[in-house]
C-alpha cells in the first residue's frame, strides 16, 4: 500500500509539472505571436507613411507640370484659335472616306464615260451620214450629167434664129432652171477655157501650138467638168496649147 500511494503521488506531481511546462510554452508562443503582430503593424504603418510621402511628391510634380502646361497653353491660345477658324470647314485628311462618297464618285465617273462615248458615237454617226449623203448625191449627179451634156450640145447646135424662137428659149429656160437647182445643192462647173492646165481639175486629150494662148493654157473645152462641194465629179475634157 505505501508503494502504491507513493506511486500515485509521484504521477500527480509529474502531471502537475508537465501542465506547468505546457502553460509556460503556450505563454511563450502567445508572446512571440504578439511580438510578430506588433512588428507587422509597425511595418504596415511605415509603408503607409512612405506611400503618403510618395503621393505628396507626385502631387507636387503633377501640380508643377499642370502649371507649366497652363502657361504654354496661354501662349499658344491665340494661334490655336486662329487655326480652328480656318480648319473649321476643312475635312480631316485622316478621316476614313465615306462609302456613299465613294459610290457617288464611281457613278459620276461612269456617267462621264458614258457621255463621252455617246458624244463620240454622235459625231461618228453624223460624219458617216454626211459621207453617205455626199456619195448618194454624187452618184445622182453623175447620172444627170449626160442630160446636161445633151442640153449643151442641143443649145450649141441651134442657130441664132432658132435660139430666138420659142423652142430655143424654152430649152434655155429649162437648162438654167436645172442648173440653178443643182448649184443650190452644191454642184459647181469647173472653169477651164483660158485657165492654166490643172491635172487635178482638167483632163487633157489634145495638144496644139497656138500663139494666142500662153504656155500650158487650156485653149478649148471639149466637155464640161463639174464639182460637188469640194469633190471632183467629172474632170473637164480640154485641149491644151503650147
């Protein structure tokens, strides 16, 4: 029994000692944690103070820059205002072109091309029509020329008495009326008698020596030549002297 009692007392004393050790260790840990928290709070407080100082310095620099910009703006204010007045109605070059403007420009270019093509077609058609008319008129005149030649031969064969009669006067009136109508349409007789020979207008079929005429001069017209506007319908058939 005494041994058991001593054993129980010993165990109780050991448990009490262990409990005291645990409490001491826990107290030391709490103290260390409190110290660590205090250091963190102090560091945070130091960082906040540093940030405040930095912000103050930056605010001061920004305020100084704003003051300089305001001073520069006052100096350039008048020039900027003048530029605004002149650039108010100007289109910004960097502005993106509007699709409607591009479409309008495309349609305008297409319209101008169509107008130019139509104008060329109109001129070409008028020229072709004029050429066709001249070709047709020239063809008709060539068919009328034999009748004019017959009038010339008939009038030349009339005597003075016959020419003064009703038949001769009627032939002359018809001939003059026909020539007036043809001349108004553009027909013109080529002058040959007494003129210098021109191969573009005259067709020389005979040659003679005649002192009454100069060299290379038409001495006689054998058949009349005619022109329609500026085109020779028929060359004059002539005799050339010397």
